[in-house]
C-alpha cells in the first residue's frame, strides 16, 4: 500500500481529518461512522451543523449498507454513473449518524472517480464523509495548493492528486421522495438521468431535503463580483475604471490579458478552470470582479448555477 494512503487510513481510523482529491473538487474527509470525527469537519470549515455532508463510498459497496428503501432507480444510476460525479439522496440507513446528515432522515452518497480517492476508500473499507475542502461558502478547491492555502497545518494530511478533472461539484439527485429531482446540476445532466431512467427529472419544489451547495451565496470569492452580459461588459469595465477601481475580468474565450483571465468557450473546459480562475482573480487584490455571463443553454447549466451563487450582482 502506498505510504501516503496508509498514513491517511491510520489518521481516519484515529478520528482525524484528511484532505483528498476527487474528480470534482478536493474534499475534507473523516470516518462517516464516527460522529466525533465528522464534527471536526464542521469545526474546520465553519459549516452549520444542519448542512449535510456527502458520504463517499468504496466501489461496489451495497447501497443497503448506508440507505433504507433503496429504489430501483438508485441501483440503475449507480451502475451507470459510479464511479463518477453523481450524488444520490436516499433514505438514511439506521447506522448512519445524523451528524453526517444534518439531522435529516436522508443521506447523500456517491463513489468518486479519482484513482487516489478510490485507493483511499478501498484501503479504508468504509464511507468517508467529505464536503469540499474550503472554508464554508468560499471557492471550492481544485488543487492541493488551494487546500493548503485555506487550512495550512490545521489538516493532518493533504493527499495530492493533481488538478481536478471536472472542477465543479457533483450532480445531486434526490430519490427519497419518488420521482427523481435534480437538486444540484453538475457534469451529469438531467437529460442524462432522464434518458437512463426513462422518466423526466424534476426541479426542486420546496420540500426536498437540505443538500450541499444550495445556499443563495456559495462558491464565492472574497472580492465583490458581478455577472454581466458580454455586450455590457466593456462599458461597465470603463465605468468602474473611471471611478479609480481596480477591476478583474473573467471572460469567455477572449479578454484583455492585463485585466483578467479568459476561460475556454466550451462548458466542460470552462468548468474545469472556473474555481482556479476565481481564486487567482481574488488573490490579485482587485476592488471588483466582472464575470462575463455564459450562454444559458443546457450544457452550461452547472456552470451558471455556480456563478449565480458566487456573485453579488446578476444580470
């Protein structure tokens, strides 16, 4: 067993917190069956205790070990998309501590698709509760350096798995109330889920369980940020500059190199670089950030969700 994995397993079994890479973002992990260890995650992040965590499972873990009344749709989605960026909300199994679920009777489960995370989960042999490895509400980390910048020596171990390949958080699907409800968009789209299940997915209706990343402001830079249409961006940039404000720009496929960062105009590539770009702009000391609004069509749904929660002003 790799020495870093062995050390991580030992720390987890001792009730400590370790940071681990996934294909989406880096996570802050603890033994999901140890309420004291899970409480350390909440304390480190400054996360409200009623905000549930996602439990990451080793491959081929029976869903019945963690969930009750598992519907056929859950097995179908797990077989099709795990390991991968899909989280399932199911009725909580009796051994799952309510510390993990934010006091709710549902549990969030997924199997991540990253070789380091999978090696750790296989070696640990049980579920690891792991929200994103950042202070609550801040920009999610997509490199080990981002995690270190957030926490320094406060975490026992950071497993470095390189940059995350997807870069935004997993799709969350609620299966605890019958018809599938997409609570958080991600790389796996509602259309992907509907095609597999042969039924239409629904949008949240106000009675769903609390889930990660659903606050109105989340994934947010410290610098005030504004989401703005492409046509209006040059005039707004000039207006702010005339006020003597240093302005950073996050553009799509183009943009002035001296004032900002340009991300690709393809949604998967944009999502992969989004959080790193926001962190870089945040570190440059601007008074204000302008973010060019992406297209509003379905392939950009997950990116647009994250951007709406990251900014203070939306067009």
